[in-house]
C-alpha cells in the first residue's frame, strides 16, 4: 500500500505535489477549527472582541506579519541569489588558470572580485588556442579600474560570446578603445584614464596619459560584467609597459592569433569548445602541474550545496522565530483575555457552555494568527523586492527573487502550528473561576 502511494505521489506533476503538500500542511489548522467550533457560532462575539481591542489586535497582527515577512523574504532571497549567480556564470564554460584555488579564480575571472593570481605564459595560451577542440580561447586580464568599474583586457570574440550583439556603438578595433558594460556611467565618445589596482588601493596616476575612449556598450548580462569596461588585452599589456602579444610586424593587430614570444601573460583563459563533451576532455588535459582547468558551474554547485545547508538552517530559524513571536503574542492574548474575562464569565453565568467560551477565545486568537500570516505574505513580497534591489546593487548580480511554493508551505506550517498553540489561551479562559471574574 505504501509503495502504491509513493508511486502515485511520484506520478503527480510538481504543481500537483505542491498543492497537495500545502493542503496537508493546512489540514491540522482546518481540522482544529472544525472541532473547536462544532455546534457553535462564535464568529460574531470573536469579531466584536477584535473590534473592541482593534489597536492592540493590529499590533499583534503587525508583529506576526513582520516576523513572517522577514523570514520568507530571506529564504526566497537565497534562492534568487543562487539563480542569479548561476545565470552570471553560464557563459563561462571552462576556465584555465595557474594552479591554485578554484574558488578564488572563479570569483576573480567570473565575478570580477579583485585577486592577485599568477599568470599563464604564451606557450600555454598557444597550446590551448590551437587545440583542435577549442573554438574560443580568450585571455582575461584584470587588475585595473576606473572609479567603481573594473577594466578588463580581453578579445572582441569574448565580448560577443559574453553579451552577443552590442546595444550601442561598435566593437573596439584598436588599443585605446573600450566597450562599456550596460551599467557603466561613461557614455560613448567619452574618454578615461584607468587606475592601477581596484578600490581604495588603486593608483590613480599610474597610467596617466593613457586615455581610453568608449566606442560601444554591451546589453545587460545580469552579472558583474555590467559594471566592467572591456578593452583589448593588448591595451592592458601596453599600459603596463609590456609587449602587446604580437610581433613587431603585427603590433597594431587586435585579438588572436597571439605570438607566444611576445605574450606577456594572462591570469585566466576562457575556453569554449566546439562540442559539449569536449569540455570534459579539455578539463582533464589541462589539469596538470602548470595549469588548472575547472568548470565555474561545478564550483558554483559546490557553493550552492553549502548554501542549501544554510537554507535549511535559515528555514528552521525562521520557523522558530515566528513561533517565538507568536508565543509572545499568545502570552499577550492570555493577559488580554483578563480584560474581557468578566464578559465571558457573564456569558457562562447566563448559561453559555464552557466550550462556547473556548471556541470564542480560540477563534479570536486564530483570526489574529491568520490575518498576521496573510499580512506577512504581503510583507514578504515587499521584503523580497527591497532585499533583491540591495543585493543587486551591492554584488552587481541581477537577483530577481520571488515568493514560491516553499515559502507558502512555510507559512502554512506556521499557521497550523500556531493555531494549535492558540488552544492554550482558550483553555485557560474556559477554566477561569466564574464567580471571581464576575466580582472583578
């Protein structure tokens, strides 16, 4: 029987599974409500209590809403960041660099985080670029900047591979020209002088006199490259007083082929193979003593696996936080129940059964919880948008997080758990001494 149920469950579509899981999570709350209110109509009196103490009730609802909103917002944000980082790395099939940390090199070459890494020489580049299975071998030379924008040396082929057709202008065709990312403030036709280094340690005057002109602009990529300024790799070498990768008779050439004898070195090489299967062969071939080849997507998957563990911890913490907030609210309700204890005692003195009082107080508390959860859902939508914009501006990775089924399931589980906890103040209100409350 159990195997049949498992097979039935697995044959359902993901949407059907999510809907059924939501229904199962809400079932305890619905069942509790039906049992507690069976044979009674406590809605009118519970509504009167909600209106009578409306400002206090709004405070309780706001506390629950804020707790839920922040919790589900952070969890949805983690998923959005995971998708954003994966989208930013999808154009980087294979990276070849000097042996070292794959994570450090991935952050440097893919996400343009400043890092001091060794260089690959011209012989290694030529070996990769002339490999039969390699369709594109683009050097990625970083280390300079302009204001908050990294200046990266590469080839026209890399720009096309990364962003496709330009939104404005044309591709750089000479040293001293550049293509700007979509979020770079410089306009086409403007010039700048790159600084040596990135951030506060950048040397503004190190490359004085080496003006670079913006001649084109890439479309948005949703990655840190939107803030980058891409120049010919020859320009990066020349501005540092090095040879430009070409022999004297071809010194004005931009892009491949490069001459190994005049190739100053590059921190990383983006490799794109003719066939998908060839990437794995290339990774094996160039993972050796003098080179390190890795898939940024595989490294990112390892980080995402760690983030998955963090997400589970965040989910548990979010639930615990919400339960603690609700426990505080229920404690407040117990205190608030004393304010209308005399009214409830009067009802019981007039013949109302204790179960009716129980139903009224539980309905009152459950309504606050459900309204708080609904408001929390709205707060979560707002929190996701706000946090997404902050993360995007801080990381330059386009994050478009939205609430999805996991967050709905979390809220449903929270509602069921807390309405069960609401049985406690209802029981305490039902158990109060009628005579004592009438004399109060």
